[in-house]
């Protein structure tokens, strides 16, 4: 099974698109996309509690004509747009703090979304794509501020923070927002692509050409986060990008409790061989537990069809 662990440079097979790149032909009705989505989480063998949280949801905008004198054929009887969202968060800052931070991040995100008056459900102009990308970035900063504010109210939570990796799919568009060392993958055919880059000291050293992935220094610094919600510093921005989804694609979001215990080749094999998103999530959790289960494990998987 082929695996591409550095797909960001593999433009021949998967193109991560800047927000301004927009193709109206791919702007398919969102109600025409079938998505099989599921999630699962486990505290693992070593931890006393689960500091991970996840969320998978469907959101809709609909209109149904109940009565009209407009001649038949001029107006649709019903209109519906459907989107899907998935989020994973891995808390840090001790048992209480980490659990609070990851839960708070997801709850605050939903609060912000629900209170947004103009939901993007379909994109008619390139500017719409840019606006949604900017909005995702803004949400990350608002959640960061909320977590920091909570630590002032409860000093016992000082130092808490969380990773946050999210995916929002609208028709053929997938938007990914990310900070921390949880990950988003896209499985296309038999090849798995890592969409996100870890915000860790290990990844920073690799990107700078100082170390290689197999070096001992890399292994000892891979848990040192360089960015997380609750600890965003000036100049730090979340990673936000867009990918065009194709029929048969699978999108996996997971915390490092999976990726530290299960190699990419095994993850790819499970995604290729399981019959549903729910069964794939359970098999991924089992594989991480069999691999040691040293951390909390959380996965969310979406499979896209027509």
C-alpha cells in the first residue's frame, strides 16, 4: 500500500489549493454528495482520563414551497444544501486542564458557528472561498482568546491548551484548519496524503534541515508543541487550506494517540479494507491499542460518494 507522508510537495497526485484558486465547474450542489462519517475515541491503556474530544456533524439549509400561484416549472418545490463538519482536539496541561481545553475548544467553535448570520453553503465567487478561509482563521484566534480568558477566571487551569484540527466539506470543497500535532489525512485510491503539518519542535527542525525524521533528536522533540490553542503567540497562524474532493476519497482526522502507535502504512491498509467509516474507526482504535495505547486515541473518518 503506497503512502505519501509528505504530500504537500506531491502536486502530481494531490493539489492543495490556495483560497483564490476557484473552479466554478467543481461547485457541485452539496445535496448531491453522499458522506459516510463516523468517529471514535478511547483513553488508551496508560491514561486515567481522556483529554481528547471529537465532533462529527451535518448541517443544512433548506427551503420548501408550501403554497404559490407561480406557474409550475418556474420554481423548485424544494431547495436543500448540506455540509459536513469534523473536528478533533487533543488537550494539554494536566488531566483537568487538558480535558477542559479540548472540550471548550469544540463547544466554543459551535457557539461561534451557530451565531454566524451568513453561512457559506455554496460558492459562486472566488471571494466567497477566501472569506470562508479567513473566517476559519478568525475562529481559531477567538477560541484561543476564550481559553486564555478562562485561565484567568480559574487559575488552576493555567497552562491548559489544545490542538485543533477540523474539516468542513461543502459539495466538492474540503476546507482544513489546523494547529498542533493532531493530523488530517486524505486517502485517494490506494495512496494516503498527510494534509497538515505538525506544529512541533521536531517538525521545525526537519523543515529547517537540521535533523531528519529518523534521527534520535527528532524522536525526543516530537511531543514539544510550537503552537496550540490557548498558547498562540503574536505572528502565529493556524494552517488553513482547501482541497477538491473526488468520489471515493476518504478524509481522516486523528490525534497523535493514533499516529504514534500505528504507522501510516497500517492506517492506509485499514482505510482500504474496511466496509464503513464506523468499522474503520473501530479498527484504527484497536490497532492503536494493540500498538501500545500509550496516549488517548481519537479518530474521525468521512468517506465521499455521489
